[in-house]
C-alpha cells in the first residue's frame, strides 16, 4: 500500500471519526451560540417591556398631577374673581378709602389687585 501523502498536512485527518468529532464540536458550538443569543434577545425584550411599563406608569402619574394642577388653577381663578369682587364692593362703601384716598392704602388702587 502506498502511504497517504495528505496525512502529513495540518488540519487534515485521515480517519473519519475525527472529522465527525469536529463536526459534532462545531454543531455544539453553534447550538451554544444560538442559545446564548436567544437568551440575550429575550433579556433585551424584557428590558424593553419594563422600560415601556415604567414610562406608561410615569405618564399616568403625570396626567393625574396635570389634572390636579388644572383643578387648582381653576379654583384659584374663581377665588381671585370672588376676592376682586369683594374688594371692589368694599372700596365703594369704605369710609376710610373715601376720606383718605391713597395716603394710607396705596395697595387698594394697585393694578396688581385689579382684574
């Protein structure tokens, strides 16, 4: 029999069993890589979902706060209107303001309180 000349080359195996082992090893690496990638993708999707949930909760909280602040603004405007009316009524009947115009009560005529 003639010796196999290719058997001395690196990376070449003359026995079929070592070729099967290498294929099996490559297949195992491929399976492990796929599994690792699957887990990483799953974690990434989970983080995305958690982030979206957190944003949704924050959005709802801000909506409630906005509603509360709008209600407070409405109430303060109503109070301002009422107090302006009371002040206007008081100015017309106040003896002190009629006798001593602006000397003692410059704030009454202030544009700050007129609306």
